[in-house]
C-alpha cells in the first residue's frame, strides 16, 4: 500500500475521532477517580468504585485498539483485494 492509503482522509478522521472520544472518556474517569478518592472515606463502596473504574479503563483501551485495528484492516483488505499494493 502506498503512503497516502495509510494517511488518507478517512483513516485520519477515524483515528482522530477514536482518539478524541477515548481521551474524553479517560479524562472523565480520571475526574471521577479524583472525586471518589477525595469525597469518600475508606469503605467497601470506595473499593468497588475504584475496581470498577480500573476494569472499565482496561475495556476502554481494548475497544480503542480494536477500532483502530479494524479501520486499518478494512483499508488493508480493500487494497489487497484490488491489487494496489505498492512496495517502496
């Protein structure tokens, strides 16, 4: 595949969209974590919220990786089936 296929407008839009949405989600998780640490005393609820937050952040990261990989795979598949592979 040629360099413009990797950096085409559709690929860059998808990467930017996923990055912005994941960054916003991670920022909100960080804000919630701060509020939980400051606002709640040590208790079972606080432990549960922190464990849930860590789990959801891991899932969010995996979703981000999946979407980026899926977008790139679509482009690779499209270019391989159309025989437009360029080695340079």
